[in-house]
């Protein structure tokens, strides 16, 4: 379990106010002993992932439940509708966005989970604090610290070793300015007893994180 991490059980909700993404967790890293992170991603019209990226050691699958999504996977562009499944293998560049005029709901599975919950929470917190660009990407000093902290979960899409070298001086400046305090609060700790609670049946239900700005709830997912 991670110090300060709130993502202990399914049903919790996290919202990124800049990217238009809402995360409704179903299976957390704690519940699966690190094997799986599963959540519904609710993307508002014109919402998108803040930036293209690579997961060096994780597979990520996207099953569209409602709406229309557009994915960039390597050199391919894929438009996915309800029932479609897009699988992104480790080391593959990808990004995605809502391609329709209605909220899209996507069931996402990440294996292994690693610290993806903390990654999502960090990006949402930076967005809520006004520390991101209009695209949703963290500002340079925060980005350098973010990429250093989550290097196992995400890397730059091109020349990651060079990107780390370029980012190192910016991370040092961020440290001196006190921007790294949030990461010291989320260092991994040994796993402890887990209390599992029921998972809501519809996206939008469950307890929201403190970063949630109380957006309108999307229409419930249709039964499959």
C-alpha cells in the first residue's frame, strides 16, 4: 500500500478538470495485489488524454462501452465504437480522444497495475491547482518531476533516455522550489490488510476524490 494513496477499493472516482476525463475505479492495485488496474474512463465531448505517451512495461486495453473514441496507436489511427476493443502492447506509442458529441465510456484494463492510480491522481491534482498547460500536460518543472517519479509507468514517445537527461536539471530546480513534496508523500510502503468494499454498478457512482470539481454525471451505461 502507498502512503497517502486513497485508491484502496473499487468505486472511488477521480476527475481531471482540464482533460475532461473521469476515472471510476473497479479493481485497484491493492485489491489485485498489483496484477490489474480496471476502471471506467468517462471522457466528455472533446475530452482527450493530456499527451501521447508510452507504457514501457504495461499492456493497456480499451473496451468502448458508449460513444465514439479515436485512438492513435503507433502509426495507426483507430476509430472505436461500442463493443470495439483496442489493445496497446507495452512500448507502443498511443493517445486517444472522444471523437463524438456525447460522453464516451471506456472500460480500461492495465496489467500490471504498478502505480497508475497515483499517476492519474497526480495529473488531476496538478490540473486542479492550475499547474498544467491548456492541453492538460504538466508545466515544465512539474513535468520533469512527474516523469522522474513515474518512469516505470510512462516514458517519452521518442528517445526516452535523452528526454531523461534533458529533464534532470529541470527536476533539480523543481526540487529546490519545493514542488516534489507530493511525491515524497506517495512512496511505496509494504502492503497491509485490505478492506474491500462493494463496486458501484454504473459509471459516475462511488466516492469522489478531493480533486473532483463536481461535474455533471453522464448518462448511465447501457446493459451489455
